[in-house]
């Protein structure tokens, strides 16, 4: 089983994933960003860290291949905290995994823009940071372009969000 936790930056994806992995036996957190870091670190300097690594087709293919492989050879729960707002990338990763037989639960954690900014500032980001500048695009994508089981986190604790996910996957 794959549990994909999507949402804007600052919504709590990683915190929820960590707590979820402690609650669910035989679970593992898969971090797609690590592939992006690897790709960036192994490109010539003039190409490295340009734009968003999600725009590199190799990043999307690598993460699809890894998740497909892990879920076929390992009998556990894979938790993936990763923001995906581009419909094509959603199709190349999440939809493709579903189409190829993966049991995939896609959750979109949501919150009001003001709350997202507050959470980003609490974690040390500025309200003008790259994650903060992505909030409007994320909100739009999750309202219009990307499907998933939405959980409004505005008035919920991490434990309450985790409980909602557990209820949905059982």
C-alpha cells in the first residue's frame, strides 16, 4: 500500500508522515526529494539547481520506478509526503501507480493561506520564501486540478489528521 500525502508547503505533510509511520506497523517513509537532490548534485554546475527538480523527467520516472519496485517486493506500507501540483506529474506518478495495480491512497492536506504562512514562519521560512511563494499555485491546483481525499488541517492536530487517514485506509 502507498499513502501519498500531498498539500501545500507548510501544511504538515512531513509531520503527519512521521507520526503515521510510528502508528502504522511495517511502514516506511519514502522521500522523493532525495532523488531531486541526487540529480542536482550530479549535474554540471551550470545545470544544477535550476528551477524545480520535479520538472526533470528523470526525477518523475525514477520515483515512479522506485515506488513501483518497493511495493511489488515489500509487504509494507509506503508513506510518501510530497507536494505534486502539476497535473502531468500527477499522472506520471500517482495515476500511473494506480493504473499499474498499486493500492494507493492519495490525501491532500489543506489549510487557509494565512495558516500556511504562519506555519512556514514557525519552521523558519520567511513569508517571501520559495515555499511561501508556491502557496497560491498549490491552493489553485488542489481546488481545480488535482484529485484526492482532502483533509482540512486548519483546526486539527497532527494526531487528528493521522486518525482521519487511518480511518480512510482501513
